[in-house]
C-alpha cells in the first residue's frame, strides 16, 4: 500500500541516506563499491522524484546531479544506473516550467547510448528513452522525427510489454499527437 505521504517519505529517505553514507564512509570519502553506489543512487533517485513531483525543480536537479556523480564514481560512465540518472535529468529538463529541450535531448541521448550498449536496441528502457526523445522533437515542432521515434518505441514496447501495456498506450497517444 502506497500512502503518497511525500513529506514523511522524504524524512525516511534522508535518514536512510545519512545511515548509508555513514555506513559506507571510508577515510572521509564515500566508498565507491557497487553496493554503496547502488544504495545511495537509489535513495537520491527517490528524493529527486519527490522534489520533482513537488515542483522543486532546482532541488531535484541538484539531487539527480549528485546521484549522477556518485553513479559515475561507483560504476564508471557506462552503467545502467548512470543511464537511469541521465534519463531522470532529461525528464526534469523537459518538464521544467520553461523546458530546456537542449539539455533534455543531451541527457536522453547519453542515456540511450548507454542503454543500447548494455541492453541492446530492443529493450523496454531503450524504448522509454526513444519515446522521451520523440517528445522533445514533438515539442520543437519536428513532427516527422518524433513520429519515427514514437514508431520505434512502440514497436519495441509492443514486442517487450505486449499490446495491453500502459506504456504501449502512452506511445500510441504520442503518435496520435503528431497527426493531430
């Protein structure tokens, strides 16, 4: 049961972050082990998501940026946690009150490159990023580009998730927008 009590959730996430950081501190530096990195990055993602939902975009950007630094330090530049964090930062730039499509596109493109290198081209996470890139093209009025990206995302999502998936429906909706 999810209670949607973001304030309480934040308190728990900050407490867990503090505990995780203390647990993994090594000579004044955050241990870069995979266990530490994965735990701390996941906590930062949850904090950033709550900040984003609350409209605290600059705080969320700082949180996701810190998660990105930790993920890159712990795992290197080509890791799924790095790609997920880049995608989150792209989403944030896309949804800001004044969208920064250039930054959104840059982060989405980096995330896609990493995801495709690790997961292959036909993975649901790659489809999500293709869909996100398509949304940027749509926002810029580049309908042919967005249409092509949505079609590829839909093909992958349909294959991976099946026809009854909400993600499939979302991509079909996005395709409809390009024709509207």
